[in-house]
C-alpha cells in the first residue's frame, strides 16, 4: 500500500503546465510560511505575506513578521529549485546548513537577528556563521 501511495505522490503534478506547477508551488510556500509563523507564535496575515513578497510597503506593526515569512519563502524556493536541478547538497551537510542559515538571516529584518540569552545579554546573529558547541 505504501508503494502505491509513493508512486501516486511522485506522479502528482507531472501533468501540470509548468506555469500552473510554479503557481501551485508558490501557493504552498506561502501557506507553509503562514503556518510556520503561527507555530512560532507570530500571527501574520496572509495578505501581509503576499504584500511582502510583492515588495509592497508594510506597516510597522505587521511588517517585520511578514518579512520573516518572506525570508522563509525565498529560502524554500531556492531549496526547491536546487532540488529540481539536482544540485541540492546533502541536507545534513555543513555546507547546506551554513547556506540555509546565511540565506535566511540575510533576508530577515534586523530585529530578528539577535539572540536573547537567558542571562539577559544579547548577541547578534551573523548570517552563515554557526558557532561550534
């Protein structure tokens, strides 16, 4: 039964026109960003995410959260493109994880690029720089 589902899933979307497949993938990415933000306690409206993706001006209150979602969208689109081209590095490799960290944080608003430690001190996040334990 699992094999049948895997085959069906693999074939899903292969009959789509490339433009339709792109639009469907973009819609799925927007939904993923929206729900990812909700899981993190960041209540972002779909229309604000779409405005951020379009480069529209955002209000101060919701703009940062929409830009956070935009960063997720951009990185996921790049990952999907690498996968499509067959150039996706091993997802657990230092190369890939460093690239994801840099790409994501390069797109993030400055206010999200700070680590707040339990002792009350703050540390800037440097995109692509992963500290060793």
